């Protein structure tokens, strides 16, 4: 299994509070992604990174920011959490090569009350 | 805009059956197509990746085919087992910065 960890694995927070989710990889892959998964919507890309300090928006980026200061870490921040951000968040990595398979972390369950 | 559809949404079969899961996409200009498996409460695991120039890929009891012209892919599972019970997701890579477009998945239950 690819070396990807996410922390925390579960979190309950209140509306209006900031929340940061961490993704850590040991594979030295160039690309890292944050997705959210919701019933009826499937997986949706929030933000992705194509290198240290290089990030771009996905299809549902409003209300989220990201940072990547090191190859191995990709942080997702909810500046002011809302109930609509209750979801399961997945981090993924890929080496960007021809195969371009994405390897997924175990996910973080976030509940915003 | 690329859209990915998976039919059926759910499937229940007895153990030992051969089965086919379907994935369709609206734009044939794809870089590759991938099939993933997701177990309840877990992350996703890549099963097979088919490049746009390929017609099929095989791994054990799994065989995935790709027909770009018709915008279709199938995942064939031979001799299904209860351990195959999971949600199977199809994702298309349109080549745009390595982003994937996802289907909603087929939830498979294989009954002993």
C-alpha cells in the first residue's frame, strides 16, 4: 500500500471554527489531491498540488484553502467551517507518470455541527 | 463537459456468478480510464488502468475493456466471491492536469 496517512481520521467541530486536515505521504510523489465524497455526488476535487507551493483549484474549492510547503505534506484548511462541509475527505497522490494511478489515503470524516 | 455514468447503481448476485459493471463517458477524448474499489468506511484502491490506446487490461479475475468510440468501459468479474462485495468506481482522466472525472459507483453485494 502506498504510504499515505491522513489526520485526524475523525473530527467534530462547530460552525464558524477553522479546521485543518493533514495529508502526509512517504512516496515522494509530485501530485497530491484533496477530494470530498458525498452521497449522490461521488468524489469531487477540491484542490490539487503539482509541486511544492504549486496548487490549483478543483471543482468545489469555495470555502477551502490548501498549502504545500514540503513534498510530503498537503494541508486542507476550512477557514470557517459550515454544515455543508460535513463530508468525508480523501487525500490522493500520483507520480504524474504515464500510468498516473492515484493512491488514496484512508479518509477523514468531518462533522460540522 | 465530461460526464461519467455507472449502471447499475447497485447489484446483488449469488457467489460464483460472472458479472459485468458498466461505465459510460460523454467525451471520447480521454487519456486513460481507471477502475477503483472502495470498501465501506475505507479509502479507494486502484484495480485497473486502461490507457486510451489500449482495449483491455486484466488482473486476476478482473478484466476491464475500453471502447473510446462508443464512450464505454466494462469491468468483468469472474467467479464472484463474497470478498468482492464493495463499491466499484470508474474514473476518466481527460488529461487536464491529471484530474479525474468520477462516476457515482456501483455497489456490489455477492451473497454466499
